[in-house]
């Protein structure tokens, strides 16, 4: 029963919120879609929080994504013990990097008066959720080793069962408590995501790499509008 | 040739009295909101001085503008290759402390103070945190502080001067200063636009005004680092960049921008110029010593039939072409060669030009009395208190020649008018001054009229915007109803 609630209902609810709120916020309140950077108010501590946090988290998420998308490749890679160890250690190091960044960020926002002005309740909720998530992730990595293998072998099929609308909780039902908590908190974050400043992740500026250097916009159609003489 | 029209500006520095009316006019209209208190889209600096933000001209520190790398133009701060590290933490981003922390006073303390022997005082409180602060700097903290070892002597433009010249500038009898009113230059090669990863900044095709789309800005902060003039500002409350909009809602109704309109010294001129957009990159990549002339070569003669034909082919309306023909900016910059761009070496091709200031007559002491140190009626340019090399650093991209040309012309006009009105300059001297300044009597007369006697319509020749031809008008007016104009269409709520 609880398994159904946490591993079927919660994921679907979160995904629904993620897409519905995310898209409607982007369309109806585009002005609110921003990363709300605070670098302008304080520079040095900003470096020691955002940089480790972003690199660490992006690395960890990439490994999760690989486990989801190419589980067979990951399993094949892990066939060699040395390579498995390498992946585990990298994952753990990246997780700790993200944690260091997050803790610095929380400290920065608690300590500096200027920072308090630009941190609201929703930011605090988000920071706490992220803290719980990263700590759980690190604990999982320490207590239940070879996560990259069992993620690919059992979490990945469960996620696919969700995406293909034939949810099967059997894959996760037997997982240790820490892992379950990590998964549940992940879905909470995904559902909460579109309400927060995390929305900036969805608008990362890729076109910058191939657009023209200068942007010029016209408000009239030059070819048709000129009255011919 | 791709002809486009650009609204350009000209500031006659010789007339600026440093009253800051322009800054206040702007502030009252646009930047009195939360998060914008520290912004001065228009500000007036004392030169020599450190400016706002402090030492903004020092690009070794701020990394603004473009640089030439193997002959190719590249942003100094945020080239494409560096987007990934920069988007998390931009090392070239100035912080509020480079500007100043805005403050107000707690006036209620004047009334609430208990009865006592001392006068009650209203202490300053930060407009960011609401807490008491000690004021350390303001936007014009070094106002009129020439000669100061803290401010004037830290002016980045002094670095290129020889020790001799520097020392001269700070001799007590020679101390001089002038005002530099600054605002966004609405550049032809804007570094801010080029740097924005989201493409939120853009240049309007019809009139060249550079704007930030508030709906697309994501607080990546690249523009703030990239603009060498530090004229894009970060609103710390809304998490969006903001900048001078050249009062486009006013321009579209044929009124000059508020800073121009309110200018007490009437130093400001505004009009459009036609230019060849296909050559921007080539011109912006010219060697440093050619930059001033190269930028001028981009501006086209609006009376040339070839240009008019090409302009029409590119969809420029007739009345915009006529307006370019009457533009006061074109006269000062192109016909008379007196208007110079600020720090052309930043390579953004600024479209705000300055007429360099002729500094006052030198005086020295002869025995007990102070006397003018020159035999000349007006100060000779070479002996001016503000050395021409210093002006060249600011307005000549390091070259003295264009600055000297502009000063010589002003000097000649003064001599010529003195000859006509007072008569103590003889005709031969006036003629010689005109000849040396590459100026005819007619030209001198025209310069005199536009400098000293211009009417409102002479200073501001605003091209029509033709909003009625805008795409939204032709396609679906109802869809865009109430959709234009500045301001927060949805309230700036933090989510
Ligand atoms: S002055 Fe700065 S903000 Fe204005 S257009 Fe030029 S680069 Fe952009
Ligand atoms: S209002 Fe005019 S004269 Fe006064 S400071 Fe501004 S530019 Fe100078």
C-alpha cells in the first residue's frame, strides 16, 4: 500500500506538477523565469558555493541519467572491478563536492545580511530538500556500495515501468530504507521544482553556441511595408 | 551596403555644468523601484576622477568590451567558449561594492528621539538590508574632487601619461576638471548583446536602441560583465538585468529622452544617422589608432543619392531619411569632425559622441598678482590645463590628432566670433585660426549657431518611429493590445 503511494502515486503526481506548472509558468509568467543569481550582492563566498555545487551535482546527475538511459553499458563497464571502483569513487567525490557547495551556500545565506533579503521561505524549503537529498545520496553510496550496478539493474527498470505507464513496484519494494528515502525525496524535489528558482535549469541557454553574435529585431517587415514610390 | 538608421547622440562637454539634472530626471522616471536604487542609467562624472562604478575604465580589472585575438574580435569577459564556467560564477562580474550601497535616512528618528540636550539625527540606513550603515561611497562621490590623491590620481586614464604630464596636471595652480555625463551608448557592436547566452538583449533594427527583454533575461549576468561602460545593471530584487532604454516611449511620441529634455546646460543633441551595417565587424576590428576614423567611415552621407537609394531599398521610410539629413549629430561628427566616441578602443562602436572641452585660461602668479600665463586672448590648446594627451586617452582611443582637430575648431570659432562681436581680434588672426582649424567662415558661423543658439528643434531631430507599420499592427492588433510599453506587465514577485 505504502509502496504504491510512494512509488506510483507520488512519482506520477510529481511529474504532472513538473510539466503542468513548469510549462504554464514559462508561458504565463515568463518574467519569473530566472536563476535569481545573487553574485551581485556578494562575490567570493558565491564562488565557493555555486561552483562546487553545480559541478558536483551535474556530475552526479549525469551518472544517474546514464544508469537510466544506458543501463546495459553501465553494467558492462562495471564488469571489471577496477572500473566499477573508479565509477563509485568518482560518484562519491562528486556528491561530496555538491554537499560542500550546498553547505557553503546555506552558510552564506544565513550569515550575510544582504543575502537574507533575497532568500525567501521557498528558497529555504528548497535548500533543506536538497541538503537531505545529497546527504541521503552520500549515505547510500557509503552504506550500500556498487550503486551504479544495482541502479542500472533494478532502479532503472522500475523507472522505465513508470514511464511506460505499467508501474511495477516489485523492483523497489525490497530496497534498503536509505535508498527508498532517497527516491521519495527525489520525487518531492521534482514536484516542487517548477515552483522554485530551479526553473532556470529548464532554460539553459544552448542556442548561444550557434546563434549570430549580434541580435537585431525589427518591428516592421522591411520588404513589404515601405510604400512604393 | 546595408543601410540602417541609428539614433545617435552628441554631448557638448564644453557646456556641461555638472548639475546632475539629467541623472535625476532619469532616476525619477525609471530607477526608483526596489532593486534599482543603486542604478544611475545616466550619471555625471568628474574627470580626472575614478567614476562610477569605481575605476570602470580599467578593463584589466573589469574585462569589459572586445579585444582583438589574432585579428579576430572576441569578448574580453565571456566569449562563447567560456560560457560553462562563467554561467555559474562570472569572474568579471562587478558587485554592489564596486558601485555603492544605496541608502536613505530614518527620518522618524528625528521625531521619535526623546527630549535631550543634543540635536536628534537621522542615521543612514541601507536600502538593501534596512540596517544602519556607514556611508562609504556614492555615485558621484568624487564630484569636483580634482587634485585629490584618493580620487583624481587614481583615474585609470592617467596610466598612459608620462610622469611629467601627470605631475603638471596636479600642480596646484593648474588643477582643472571637467564633467563627463555618461549613459548607454546604444552601440553598433554592443558587447552586452553579443554576450547574452539567452539572447535576451537585442538591438532594435529601426532605430538601433539596445534593450533587455525582461521576459527572457535569466540572470546569467554576462551583459553586466561585457559592457565596458558598465551601463547594464543587475536588479538584485527581480533577478533581471536592466539598462537605459533611451526613453523609447518618449521617442516614439517625438519627445527627446528625459535626460536630454531636462539638460540645463543644453549640451545634449540627438538625431539619427544612416550607417552601413555590413561593415560593422570589419570596422570594429581596425587597428587601435585608426578606430576613430574607421568608425566615422561607417556613417553614410544622407544626401548622397546612392545612399538614399540603398536606404529606400532597405525599407527606410522617406521621413527617416529626411530626419537623418537634418541631424545635428551628423553635423558635429561628420561635417565638422568635432564629435568623438568615448573610449573607442573598447570596440563597441558607441553611438554617443562628445565634443571635447576647451579648458579655461591658465593663470599663474607674477609677483603679487595673478595673471594669465598666455599672451593669447584664449587659452592656446597646447598650453591647456587639461593636457591634450589626457583627453586623447578618453576620447581619441589614445591618438591626439582627432582630439586636437576638434579643439582647434572650437578655438577658431571663438576667435572668429570675438573678431566679429568685440573686435579686439583682428581679421588676419581670426582668418589664420580658421585656416589652421580647417574651417571656413560659413562653417564657423554654423558651429557657433548650433553650439550657442540652438533651439529645441535644432537640438532634437527625432525620426518618426512608424509604429503604425509595426508587424503587430498589420497582423493582429487585438492580440497585442495593451502589450507594449515599459513596466512590469506581471508584478515582479519572487517565486
Ligand atoms: S554602452 Fe554598454 S549597454 Fe550600452 S549598447 Fe554599448 S555595450 Fe551595450
Ligand atoms: S543636465 Fe546637462 S549640464 Fe547638467 S550635468 Fe547633465 S549633461 Fe551636464
